[in-house]
């Protein structure tokens, strides 16, 4: 079967809303809500990635703190302890003070990265909450408009 189409123009009264106009307004509102939902989902994915980064940084910090504790034990027990640093497949001798300085600098850097990542997460969470409120308000407005349109249609049908 083929669908028939007519080329007759539709007449829209400027005083009375039609279901076609309501549908367009409703579709526009739904599109706006969908855009906000897509943005919110994108933020959620970004927050997930930042949380993963944060977990990695915390693990690195914990490992480096353990190394620092081990170096402190070596320093207390023997001032002439031999420390080796792995560079690729090779172990190289490293001075105890150099190793301690390296670990302290690494811990400072990781702590800075943790703060930066926590700040990013906090910003994203704030925006995520704002979008959630905006979406809720938009959906409430759409429901209110639908109820008012249904009342107007019922009144029009009754008259």
C-alpha cells in the first residue's frame, strides 16, 4: 500500500492553539531536556574518568609513602646502606639521600595532582547537580503545560 499525501494547506487560527502547535512546543521542550540529559551524561563519564585517575594517584602515593618508610628504616639502621634504583631492566646504585629526595619530590607532585583532580571532580559534581535541578524544573514545567493544555482542550470540547 502507498500512503496518500495531500497538498492542501492547513489553516491555523492565531487565537486558538492547535495540537500541532502544542506538539511543536512540547517537542522543543523535550529536545531541550534531552540536550541537558546528554550534557549530564557526558559530565558523569568525565567524573568517572577523574575518579579513576584519583584512585591511581592515591595508589601511587601509598606506594611512594611505603618506599619512604623503607628508606627511613635504612637510614636509621645503617648510614652506609646500599640503595638500588631500577632503570629499565638495569639496577643502578643510588645514594640514600638522593633516593629520599626523589621520593619526597614525587610525593609532593602526586599530592598536587590529587588536589587538582579532587578540584576537577568537585567542579563537575557541582555542574552535575545544577543540570539535575534544571532538568527537574524543565520536566515540571512540561508537566504543568501538559495539564493546562489538557484542561484547555477539555474546555474547548465542552463548548
